[in-house]
């Protein structure tokens, strides 16, 4: 089985004010926002988003309608993709990684304020993918995969039977 492995290295936490310094040509990827949720309590994963074709500073400040409205302090973690293989440095491939990884993380983690990708995962990348979260990933799991899509139960739900021993 050919596996697609994606490495995402996280750093943080950063405040909303500190995010403004992440405005260089390398400041793109995935971000997580934590804060107080009325049901889930403090330090809850509220939102997972992507900075694709724009920097973290630009994208995260676009949430000012709710970040600036609330009085709480938010903590933000930034995730960047990387590889030791120079053939992986294709901009289109990175865009696909960002799109796919965001949808996979949202689908698995179900952050309170995300509405898209809760029930589906984008198909930008092959179904046989493992996403590894490295560094200061906070509450994210170390790895998430799409391999459940390959299981006999998932592929044959209508025909699947349990056997007694």
C-alpha cells in the first residue's frame, strides 16, 4: 500500500498581537485557535484554519469580527509543512497539503466554531494519508489518518456482518 505521509510542525502559543509578526513569505500553513467555550470550558479548541496564498498575520486578522468582539485571551498555534526531500518543494503540492490537512484536522477534531469539513474530507490527496503533528501541537493527536476509509467495514457497510465464535 502506498502511503502519503504529511509532516506538520507546530509552534506556539501566540497571542493575537504576536501573530502580526508572522507576515513573511514562509508564514503559511495551518493554525489552531484556543479559548474559552461556554460548554467545553477554558482552553478549548475553537477553530482550525488555513493560511494558503496569504500569511498567518493576514489570515488570522480576518477573524477580527469575533476575535476583537470578545474580551477573552486567545492562544494561537501555527503549523508549517516541511520535508527533507527537495522534490517535495512544489508550491501546488503545498497548497494541496494545506487544503487537505485543514479538512482532515477539522473532520477529526470537530472544533466548536468550524462549520465546513465536519462531515467530509477534501479529496485533494489520495485517501491513504497519515498526518503527523510535531512540535507544540497542544491538544491535537500525534497522528491522524484516512486509513479507516480502506477498512473492510467502511468499504462494505451494507454487507458487513459480525461473526460469533
